[in-house]
C-alpha cells in the first residue's frame, strides 16, 4: 500500500483531514536535480487560526480517551513508520537531499519516538501530597492543550516527530508547521501515518507555511506550548512572542559545536570522527562539528588526514548514486556557505581542501590556520566545512571552546577518557560526547542546548517530555463540604 500517494495531498493541507488551503501552493522540489516532485498547499494565518480552534475543540475528548487507547495508536504509528520506511525514506532522500543511510536513521528514529511516546502515555502522572487536615491532597499532570510545532528542513521527519509524538501521547492536540522545503517528508508523512494509526479528526493538523503562518501559530490564543526548532535568530523572535502571551516556548536553535582533540588522541580515529561530525548531511545539522580545536603537536597530521578524508568523499545525487554527501538544500544556503568560506580565506585561513561547488553540490572543505574571529569558525556555517584552530595548552582549549554564544554539543577526543571528561565538564553544553563526534540523538534522551542554542533539554525522555507538554495541577478532595465562619 502506498502511504504518500500524491493524489491525496497534491495542493492541499491537512486541516484534520485533507482540504484545499486558503494560502498559496508551493512546489515540492528535488534539490539534487531541480525536478518538481509535486505541489503542497501552504497555510495562511487564517488556516492556522482555523486549525487551532478545531484542535482546541477536539483536544478534550482526546485527553479523555484512556491512556491505553492513546498508547495503542502511538504503537501503531511506530509500526507504520517501520512498514513504510522505504517509501518515506525515499522522500527524505529526494526532497531533503539526504543520503540513504541518513534517511534510514530518520525513519528508524520516527518509529522509536512513537514507541517511546506510547510508553509515556502510561507514565505515572502525579503524586499524593501530605495534608495537615485530613483531606486528600495530590498533584497531577494534565495535558497543556494545543501544542504548536514548528520544524525545519534538515532532519524534517525527526525534528517534527520528536515533539508531535509525545504531545499526542500525553493528550494534547497538535498543529504542526513543517518547512515548506520539506513539507512531504516532514509533514505529509506524519499526517498520513497518524491518520492511518487512528488519531481522531482535528487532533492533528499539518500546515506548511511561511513566516506569517509560524507567527500566527505562536500568537494564537489556543496554543499553550510552542516547540520550535530552527535558527537562533528566528528562535529569539518566537521566544519573545510566546513570552509576551505568557505561553511556554521550547527552543532548539543553532550551534557551532567544538571538537577538542587532545594531544594523546589517535589522529586517524579523531580525524574520522571530526569528518563525520562536519560532513554528515552536508553539515546541515545543528550539532555539526563547526570548530576543530586541535593541539599544535598533532595538528599537521590531523589536518592532513582530515583533508584526505574530505577529498575521498563522493558528492552527488543521493537518489541515483552511492554518495557520501548530497546537495545543499537551496541556492541561498549554498551561497551563505561559500561566502563564509571565501571570507575566511581572505582573512588569512588556509584552504586545504574543498571550497568549490557545482550547482548545489558543495565539496567537503577543510580550513587550517583559522583564528577566533575567522568567519567560518565563529559563525554557524550549516554546510560541509571543517575549520581547524590550533591550541597550545588544555586551558587554552577550554577557553576557546567556551568562547562562543552557542552551547549545543561538545566532543572531546583523547586516549584518556577521564582526562577528556575533566575538560568537558568545564565547558557549558547541552550535550557532551567523550571519544565520539558531536552529532547524536535518540528518542529516550533529553535533548537541547544552552546559550544561543536554546533553553535546555526540553524534549526527549520521560521527564523532559512531561515537563514540556503537560501542566501541573494541585487538587484536594474531602468528604463533607468544608465549613467556614462566613
């Protein structure tokens, strides 16, 4: 059975069911070739407002369903992601420009997110509190209400499902706004899976749209929680708008993550880890290794091995070829990458490898002799660029790693894991990896950054998801009505 039949969603949005949009229509493009794969409806602010009102009406009945019902639907959704992994994965390859292995990671994680959310539905949701007057006093977790989810293009399925699945499991209704560039694999796929799994009409809405649609979702009076993944600049605006309306915003934003290579590290293994961290999905990952801090005693060897690995990586169409890197998502992002690389060379960095492109295919790039203020080092590139800065002492490495507004992921590589941990614990970061690269995620772990990377681990794992998508309510119960002197 085909789950994502184009005839079902062509030029439509998912307003609890497939319907024509009041907004415009966007082309579904394959960045590798420029081929138009279809058309999706895009939502206007009016569509967003209509969806939020309908979601609010449907939410109470959904929350009142037994936890067993919600858990069963989430488990069925996980099974559907597994059963249709090849079909959904092909859309991730073609629409997002992902290599097949990365697409497989996304479909596998989507299934696991649903299974973890199914377990969340049965998680203990309160506690009995001490009472001095004999009444029953308790706290309990209740659904927040309508959850707005705004997801980006780079890991479109995972970065949607990780908020959608737990929010649904806990009794919320959801309005999802995926990036229009990946509206099928980051939006249509979720609408199709959850509808097939049994989520009731109007409990989930999927509305690709522009910035005005996102603003409407944040501002709507029915949304009580906003889960946003995207750039730091956009996240700041979301945070301000949400705060002014006294609603919570869970912000997973940009990064410029450091890989610290200590002098005793295995250079070959360290360079392989560094290459993976910088070049996976063309570097279009918030956790990508954006700063390689390498001890001066091994830096020449590290740069040489890193450049060899970059040179050997095949770049091309991931749908028709066996390649390591696919295309950059669009010309705007490609031009940003190249501008930062060019500026860095003009500022004195050495271009060791890469720095060129054909169409949207950007060669994996190595920059040596960068400084703290080198453009591609101090800014988030979001492309396949590995800037190497040499340091002389561990204290200098720690200072360099801390010298960033971002704090998403950190990698420390060493022959002595405990020495690496001693370095890592002194550097603010939401995620820390000893003897591994910076990119990692799983359905059961809390995920989030600090500083300009976001407001902490707000999704992933039972504790974080309960905090993210429920409210705490205090309740007391007693037999006869309490007597008062009035």
